[in-house]
C-alpha cells in the first residue's frame, strides 16, 4: 500500500511538471498572436519602441478603419474568401470521388495510376509556377479569380488524404448496400461520404489555410489592384518607404481572423481527422 501511494504521489508530481511545461509552451506559441493584436492597437512609434510596451497605453482603433477606408480591403477580403472557399469546395468534390474510386472500385491499372498520381506531390509548386502561368495566360485568366482557383484544385493531396479514410471502411458495407439494390452513386453519397466527414473536415481546414496563404501564386496571377487577395494586398502596404507599422499590424490581424474562424468552426472534424487510427 505504501508503495502504491508513493507511486501515485510520483505520478502526480510528474503530471504537475508536465502541465507546467505544456502551459509554458502554449503561452510561448500564443505570444506572437498577442503581440500582433496589441501592436495593431498602438501608434507606429510605440510598436518599435524600446523597451517595448507590453500593453497599449492608448487604443488606436483608427488603424483598423484606415485599412478599409484608405485601401480596397473589402475587395481584397472578398477575393480571398472566394478563391479559398471555391478552391477548397471544388477540391473536396474532386478528391472524394477520386479517392473513393481508388479505394473501392476495381479497374485495370488502378495501383499504377494511383502511384503516378501521388508522385506529383513530390514536385514543389514553385517549380510549376512558370508553366502554370503560361497555361493560365493562354486561357486568358490572368488577373481573374478563376486563374487563382483552378490550379489549386488540380492537386493530389486531397486524394491521398481521403483514400486512407475510405480504406478504413469495410468493403462488406458496400457489398451489403449493393445487394439491397443501391446504385454506386447512392452508396457514395448516402453511405460513404457521411463516414468520412472527419477527413473532409480536416481537408477543408488544411486546404483553406493553404490557399488563403498562397501568396506567391496569387501575386503572380493577380497583378491588378482589383484582383489582389488580402494577403497580397496587405503585403503591398509593407512596401512604403516610411511605413506605419501599427497600420500594417492591423492589416495582418484582418488577414488572420478568417482563418481563425474557419479553424474554430471545423476544429472537431480536424482533431478527429488527424487522430483517427491512433487508437484501436
């Protein structure tokens, strides 16, 4: 009994130390976000002040109003939301069908095609910037949202992610549905898709954030002010010779808020999606 109590006390001490370490790193990881938000509410001189003010002495809300009054930030935000949302929804639609076909359907050359398809993940997107731009240019989609959207749909990552979810579904479920007379489309939409919702949620978050932050491609395609996305537009604010740093911080906060909202909305599916298969 004494040994059990001693072991229990030892575990409690380890738990306390572990919790302290976790809290420390959590605060450390959240500090840049805290500094970004507080800096956006200061004067420009206070942002670069040394030693720094850890909390604003006066709240300068005009930094946020100036972002929308002096710049077409609403247009940039609209472009970013449309590009990220449409790209992600189109990717999910294409990836779910392709992943289902590779996982459950039997056709000649399936494994070879899948390997070739997945091999494209080894090619960095930066390598394809020039040929992609030439294709978009030939289709007349430069300075359009379509030119930013469709290249983000043609990626194998979604198929690779969702195929693992479809593989975890027993084939006997599909066979039972076929015996009951269900068509392939019925099996896919009414049986398979609800079972892979965690994977779809994880894919939605990962791809939405990736497209939202896809600065390089959006910079290449959206060359006019009206076709810029929020990330590209906010980045142009930093090119002033005498920049207002607090003003730029406010723009960065505006660019980060939609991603935080999306993550909170889909957090349940994302967490379940990345942890599936970790226990039995």
